[in-house]
C-alpha cells in the first residue's frame, strides 16, 4: 500500500460516534463526582476515584496473587483508623479481612482445592475457637458493650486469617521469594523513614524527661501506636532480613537485605526500647552462631563491633545501657516500677476471678491519685460506651488470663504450642533451614518481648507477626503435592 492509499484510507476512516448509553454513563459518572464533591469531604471523592482505578487495574492485571504481594506494603502504611458502626477498625485490619475473603472466593468460585494444611494451622484454629468461647463467656457474664467485647477478643487472632492464604499461595518457589523480597523491601523503607524521623521531625519527648532520660524522641516510623509496636515489627523482620541476605542469590537483593538489616538495627536503637534492644541483639547473635557454627569468631566479631558502636554513643543510648551499666537506676526506672505495680494488680485480679476473668471489652483506667507515673496502677470497669482503643495491659501473658479467664489461657497455650511445633518441625525436616532459622529467631525474640509487653493486638504489628509465622510454616511443612504455580 502506497502513501496515497494510506492517506485515502485514513481520510475515509469512520468517525467514532458514542452511543446514548456511553453518554449516559459519562454524564452519570460526572454528576456522581460533583455530588460527592459538594456533599462529602474530598477524601470520600478520592476514595471513590481510587476504587474505580482499582477495578480498572484488576482488568489489566487479573492475577490476584500478584496483587496480594502488596500486603507488606499495605501493612507498613495502613495505620489509619476508621469508625465503622460500633467498631474502630484500621486499614490494616480491613486489608487482612478483605484478602482472606478474596482468597476464599477465588477458591470456591473457581472450584479449586484447598491444600492439606499442617498441624500448626489446626492448632491456631483451635486456639481461635478457645478464644471465641472466652468471648461468649464475657458477653454472658459481664456487662461490657457488645462491640467492645467482640473487637477486643479478636485483636490477637484477626490477622491469623493470613495463614491459609500465605501457606497456599506464597509458601514455595518463586512466590515465596517474591513475598520475602517484599518483606525485606518494606523493612528498608520503614527504616529509612525512621532515620529521617529521628533526625528531622519533632518527636514527642513528654514523659521521657520525667523518666530521667533526655531523649531526642522515640521513633515509630509508619506505625500507629508508637515506638513499642514498631520495635515488635523490627524484632520480627531484622533476623528475617539477615537470613534473607544469605538466602538471596543476586548481588542486588543481597545488598538490599544487608542494608535493611543494618538500618533496622539502627532503628531499634532509636525506638529506645530496652526489650527490643535486648531481643534483636540476642536474636541476630543466635542466628549468626547458627550460620557460622564452624567459625564462632564471626558472630563474636559482629557483636563486638555493634557493642563498640553503642558504647561510643553511650550518652545517646543511655536508656538502653542502664540494663548493663546502672542496675540501681534500672530498678527505680518509672517504666519498670509501673509494670511491677500493674503486674501485682493483674495477678490479684486473676486470683479473684480465675475462670471468667474481668471480661473482654472492659474499660481500663489508671488509679492512684498521684502525678508520678511510676505509682499508677491499671484498673478495670465494665464498659458502657464504645472504646476507641484498648491498652494498659502491657503483658500478653498476663492479659489472656486476666481478661479471658481459663479459655483464653487455653488459647494462649495452643498458640505457643503451634509456634513450638513449627520450630521443631523446621529444624528436623524443613527446607531452607537457614532462612527458617532467621524467622525462628525473629518470632522467638518477639515472643519473649510479649512477657513484658503486648504488641500483637496492634493491627500492623499483628499482621507482620502472622505473615512471618505463615512463611515459617511453609518452610517447615513443604507443600510438595501442589502443582507448581506459574509466575
């Protein structure tokens, strides 16, 4: 075809004329946007537009597994809280529930078989059922608001819905590698922002001066709830990223993993969490001993370099170093005194009501009538109004019997059993033991911290806990009978 023929064919091309249905859709969408813009905040219009763009993107990338690789991203930035009827719910919780529903719909509508889940998954299911029994007992015996009871009773297990999804779709091969890369990348992102936050943002220091420490402020990166929930995420991800450094094959991802690990360690120092400082240091040291069993000098040298860096900046990290340098000051620290007084109160309440506890959804308040933080004690009363957030019981080990009684104790024991069974299985029969050992160190560090803190209920922290645990289950129980998924 010559240039004249091409010109004639273009010139005689039929002009597109939208049908009346197309005009109706365009006009309707325009009026809808104008109505939303005039009647609701701009955020509502943005949400509607984002939803439309999301639906359009689903047509472009229809593979649901590819989209759910964004889960670590959404957990990292899903800190916003919304009021939903009788509940307050976070973006992270919405993402977890929506992802689980999408997974179920994909399986059921597509007539796809579920994998044969291993023992730890069933132990978690039984733990959740025991927690449900505790919740119903609270509803029956205590006068707390129903919404408060339901929400607080679920706060530990809500993100456990990730386990079947992660085990089935991201438990092996290229998909496991992709999910691990996303987790490491998010550790890098939150660590970089944490360093920026420490150096350039105005962080809250109220309470630190009263505690006897002159801090620049404790970082929390993108995490709702403050430095302690963030330190819990770092406990989970830093040993995992360290193990990923040895697991990755390419130089680029090895560099990313090592950078994320080192910056994560710096972030745990900037949270000024003593629990996080001790558990992260110990977990990384244990992992290096495992990795270099024949060369013990390597972990010893790494620990010596880290200790030298901390000691060089002893004035900045005084809060953490009191664990070693000033025992008397540590024992008189307001935070530890608060915990001691609170724990004594918890144990008394547990002894008074060992079967039913004080009930999930109870209102917590501080009692004492003094301005000294160290002499406050947490008390409980039946909630008659909706509670925005639950806090005060800074020990998961004590909270379960305190609020849920015997059923919650059973639930906690089943949860611990699931973790220990997975640990044992990985070390005996699992695949990629070196990678799994990093996750074991992270989960172990996080678990020890729960004795003196209560971090799983924070939505973002809990989501990362269950994500890492699900990946560990996948390594401990290879699902070899499944067909290889295409990437």
